[in-house]
């Protein structure tokens, strides 16, 4: 279950009346963002639910990451940086890293490399 409802993401993206296809896409990017957050937190099985403050941070990261994923799905396939009628497309090397840094305060365990 996603940390944020599709209606909230639609509001942030300024989509007033999402089509059925957009609603499915909104849910898809929210599910993806939630999965990334859960994998990053790597909470031990049986952990208590996130406290209100921690949940608020996870929700904020979920909204930001889902919005980023929403826009990334519109990037045309192929070589990035070659260009299009809109100019050169630049992709971040690791767009997740900034969110992982934000979520570090919520991690309860750190894996060994």
C-alpha cells in the first residue's frame, strides 16, 4: 500500500480530472516510490508502524519520488542527451540518492557491504 493516495499526487501534479489511464499511472508511480522507500528503510520484520513524524517524512519522500517517476515516464526511449525537438534530454545519474539521504534518519539497520 502506497504512503500517499493518488488524489494527493494528482493535486501536486496539477491534474484536476485524471483519466482512467492517468489514475493507473499515478498508482503505478506511487507503488514504485513506496517500494523504493520500503527497500531503503529495510525495517526488521515485525517492526512497529512508523511514528507520526517518521510517517510524515516517508509520505513527503513518496510524493517527491512519485512526481519524479511521473515525469521520467515521459522521457522518450533511446539515447539520452542526443536531443529531440524540445532540446537535449538530461537524466540524473542516480536520482534515488537524494531520497536515500533524506530517509537515512528513519533507517533502523544498515546492511554490510
